[in-house]
């Protein structure tokens, strides 16, 4: 230990000029850099934490050695390791952590018992520390990769449309949302969030907030249509148009920008995907319409509003469990197809990662 201490002081005394050293060596208070080591073993990974001063740790480098069985952490300044110089770990992945000197640098060697799956190294503050997580197995498998937000329209005092059969739009919307949720949740890679799970009124901005704060990958608002007219028997998938609406009422340039830039193309693709599976499953025509739907504005994820026909004939069908389950599973299929073809990153195809 004593030799190491001399080395540390020596390293710092080299920095001032020789003259200062010769005249008044006692006024130079060599700063001793100290690092503290700790480790914790988890089922999937081992965490090693090095605490020390900000500069020393920020400038430290973590190198994975060729053998795959060793990590080397280099420090520009030579820290004095408080304890111990060989820290045994023996958790089945990490054998030990050893301190050593390498030329004018100090190093820590993390000696492994087997080749790890992966590792992560990052710097944290308060106190300054470098954290190295070494993974035995992939840990991402249990983490949901896709967040789907389903928004049952209306609710509470806002009953929405009312079919002649007495069916209320708010009831239909929640019923279908819950069916869809049950189906989606069978896939462990999907996390489902509903904007409402009971008969409550919910402002549109609240619905958008739920979608955005959950970092939704896609957002589906479910509604019913009981208007009489040419398209009243149709299923309609609404998406926002690619251009900002002209009417003052529907203008909100900020929200429009977010929607436009991030997801308008993907919203269209989601609509096409739902149209395809619903048409195939129900044997009926599905319309895609572009409209400045307020309920879709401000949602950052690809988003659509699906309207189910509630006119008498269709309304009666909607009272049958089988029919509703069919619709839900066709929507599910449309969502899954959409996710599968989703671009992974913003990187153009064929471009490789540069180091
Ligand atoms: Zn509605």
C-alpha cells in the first residue's frame, strides 16, 4: 500500500514546475484521488460501481478485451484504491475485480468467469460514479416493446350517438376497447393502456395526454356512428389530413406540427392495415377518411379513430358477442400487421452503424 501511495503523490507533483517543487515542496498539497468499489449481483446481471471524483471517473475508459473474459477500466490519473486490491466477486459471472498499474495509468481489471451477453457503462452524479452493468442473459425480454393506447370515445354524461336499438356509443366504445385489450394483452411484448376503464367523461386533451405520456406507439380511438346517410352502414377509419385545416375552429398550429411531422404517414399506414384485416374478416367495405378530427390532434403516435356503424341493422349485430369478438380480433390483426412492418429506427435501410 505504501508504494502505491508514493506513486500517487509523485504523479501529481510532476504537474507544477520544478522551481516550485524545489523552493517550497510543503505548500503543494497533492490531491489524492480515491476511488471506492462496490458490486451487486442480480439474477440477470452484475453491477459494478466505481465512486470517485467527477473528473477521474468521466475520463475513465471501459474497454472490453479481446478474450471477452475481461474488462479493463483505465484512469488517466492514478487513483489510490481504498480496498481491497483484489476484490473477489465469484457470482458465476464476475470472478474478481483487480487494481493494477499500466504504464502511467491506473487500471481496474474485471475478470469474468464466462463471456457475458452484453454490458452497459454509464456515468452518474451525486455522488459521481461510473456504473458498469454486465449482463449474463438478455434482460429486455420482459420489457414491453410496444405501447398501445386505446381510447374508448365519450363517457359519463357524454353518451355520444344513440342507435335505434338503444345502444349508446359510449357503452359500445368501452365494450370494444375492453375486448381488444384482452386480446392484445396475450402478447407479452405489448403493453395496453386505456384512456378510460369506466363510464366517466374525459376531455380530449386528457386523452391525448394519456397517449403521449405513456409514449404510445399507436393510438386508436373507438367510436360508433348512428348518423343516417350514405355511409352510415360503413366502418370508417379516420385519419388527420396531411395539411393543416383551414377553419379557425380546428386550427392549432403547434399540435398540428407535432402530428404532421412525426406520424401522419404512419397513421395512414395504420388505417390501411385496419381496413385490410376488417374487410377480410367482416367481408364488408371499410372507408378511410381524412378529416380534422379534434380527438386525434396533439397525439404524437400514429393514430386513427375507428367508427363502428350503429344503424339499426348493424346495431343489432353489435349486440351479438361473436360479432363483437370478430371485430376485436380483426382490429388486433390489423395492429399486429402494422407493428410488424413498422420502421425500426430513423436510419435509412442498408446504412450500417458507425462507431
Ligand atoms: Zn363518437
